[in-house]
């Protein structure tokens, strides 16, 4: 399954610009793309817009914007997708998302310089929070690899059941497993961001702030993924669908949910690479408060 890639995690944010300050000024990420489109939907944002409209229909104000941030292009970096719904100042957190861990002494230095709250939870490891309460763990070191983002940690109610799902059905490799601590580290390749599953007591609560993790795979594998989930009676939130982008590649998408309801998006890798190129105007769009889109909310 080495051809499969971890792409991004979706966050709903209540203060778009404070959030952008955290990711850029504290973590040191850069804007990869900004979806402050106006008028007709542009080709570069059509894919993400269509995926959002496809997935969510819970009513908010109807205006939204989205920003992709990371340490490099999504081609070879795990990035964060920040979705802001105008008029929504905060979201109730559940216990589903337990944090993102990254290795960056520069991020620790930035946080100290900006007096962003840090708590040392282990030797050389600092806990901090993005606006909205999303936890990040900063390792005070810099590893010789292209992407400092090491892992995303999600809560699970039954580790064994979750491992069967993520490994046996989705083909992830187990890198670490600790039965006593009820945790496991999974991934598709050594040089990719990993998925950590952490057992919790009781049910996993997604509340209003629930996010989504995205992966890509060769397009030819998507029908097999969907068929396997059907045979195993697993939840498919959105059956395999093709999303057309005028003048560009057509991307296929299937949306799943694991045993605890974590939303999982699989997209065809070949077309996604074409449509997820870095937008040189992304940072400018993010900073330009006069640019306001009036699209239907992606978290509808």
C-alpha cells in the first residue's frame, strides 16, 4: 500500500486569522492554497468545494472560506485544511481528535518568542493549542526529513476493532503497538505522517468540531476500496463519485467512516496531484479581509 498517501486533516475554526497566525507564525507553516474565490468557482478550488458540498449539509450562515497550510506542498507533506464558517465563533470539542505531533525546534522557539502558551509534558515535548482548543505537540528537535509533521492522534473505543479496520481493510502497516497503553502507530510509508490510534474509555464523542482525515490512492483502487467496505458491512458516507473540474482532471472520491465514526476521505491520487498544486496567491487571499465568498457552507 506504499502508493497510498496521508494528505491532510480538516479543522473547523472559529477565528480564521488568529488560527492562521498560529499555523504561520508559531508553527512556521506556509499557506499552500486559499479558497477565497469570487464569482464563478475557479478551477483550483472546485475540487475542494465539491468535496465539501458533497459531504456536509448542516446549516450555518452560508458563507465560508478554506485555507490549506503546511510545511510544503501536499504532494509530499501532510497539511492542515482550515475551514471557517462566517458567523461561527467557536465549536464544541469532543474527545475524538487528540492532537498533531510535529518535530520543530523552530516552532518551540517561535512560541516562546510570541509568548504562545507552552506546557512541557515530557522531556523536550511541549503541548500547545491552536485557537479553538485543538492540541499540538511540539518536539524540540528538527529531524532530517522533509516533513516535520509526524503523526495525527485519534481516539478509539476499541483498539483491536480499529486495528482490524485500518490495517486489514485499509491496508495500513503497524509501526508501533502498546497493548498496556492501548495505542498503536500506523502508516502507509516510513516517510509519511502516521496515524496514531489511542484507546479511550467509553464512546468517542465527535461533538460539533469533528474533522476529517484524507488519503489518496491510485484511482484504480477506489472501486476496490468501496466494494470491500460493502462486503464487510462498513459505513460508506458517500459512495464513489467523480468530480469534474472544467479544463482539468476529473477526481474520484469515496468517503468512509471507521468504527468510531471518524470520517475518512479517499481520493484518486493522479488527478488530485494535478488539482492540489500550491497557489502562489493563497497567502495574499488569506490576508485580504475584503475578499469574502458567499458559497454554501461546506459543513452544511
